C-alpha cells in the first residue's frame, strides 16, 4: 500500500506566502519492465480429456405438480403418462435432446420430459 506524505505547498503573491492546500506525495513501488524475446519463450501444449457422461443418471421431478411424459420431444406429442412431483426417474443421457430428457419411470414407461422440470443427479 502506498504511503502518503501530506506536505503543504504554497504560492507567493506580492511577497506574501499563501498556503494553497495539502498536496499528497506518493511513494510508489514499480516493478521493472520485463522484455521477452520470442526465442526464449517455450509454448506449453496441454491435452484436455473429454468428459464422458454415464449412460444413465437418476433424476427427480421438480418445479411442477404434475409432469407429462411424451412419446416424442415436443409439446404436441402424445402423452404416454403423467408423473407426480418428487417422482424418481432414470434419464438416458444419449437419447436426450436439447431441452428434453429421455426418461424411464418406475413403472417402466419410457418417453420425453422437459429438462426444466427435472433435477438430474449428475
């Protein structure tokens, strides 16, 4: 943290000295500039492993009282069953599509549910 030295400075007018204000002076530590030449720089290349999700994960119906399980991943598709809140389901990750989970219910009914109504346990 910088230290402050509040010393007064003044202005002379017709031989009279008038104090203008306290002017802070700062002791600032600087770091030397580092110059690097491209010959001295080694590039590091890292490999990032791909994250592999399990084939299935558990989930729970949430954020609604009843949830429709549909034959296809769209709102106009036929309803194959209705799940109550807190119902446990199994999510097939590979068959799930944007915004929709492919699920299996406790009664072995399969279909699609909107993702926003399911808490997945990844």
